[in-house]
């Protein structure tokens, strides 16, 4: 008894061929059946390849989104640090100016 899947039956019908339900098959029928099964395997392989490619691209897109979010966070932090640095620089300049305008104090040194 020859067992065919629905996909095999559909492809054989597309080819316009009907196979007998009983074994053995002729060489031409066997070649045709092999050809149909190869088409089915190729189709499945192509579907798997497309699925893997989609998964890979989805992974790349999610990594790109994560990197973009991290980049944005780091840019924000750089801006905060630059602002803080500017403020500290102003404070330092004010202290330098304040200390440079004070008159120098004279001290007494005693030699014993």
C-alpha cells in the first residue's frame, strides 16, 4: 500500500499525475514521487530558512533598539556631567579670584 501525504497528493495533482495505490511502482513513477518529495523538502527548507532569517533580524533589531536606548542614556549623562563640570569650574574660578584679591598677610618668625 502506497501512503501519500496531503502535500504529496496536491503536488502530484498539480503535475497532472496519479500514482497507483499499490506497490511496486514503475521507475518513472518512483522518479516522479522522488521529485515531488524533493520539492516538498525544498519548500520546507526555504520556509525554515526564512523563519531563521526573520528571527535573526528580529534579534538584530532588538539589539539595535537596546544600543540606541543605552546611547541616549549615556548622552544624557554626558550632558549632566558637562553641566556639573561647568558649575564646578565657575566655583573654582570664583575661589581663585577671591583668594588672589586678598592682601598677603605678613607673619613674624622668631628664631630661638
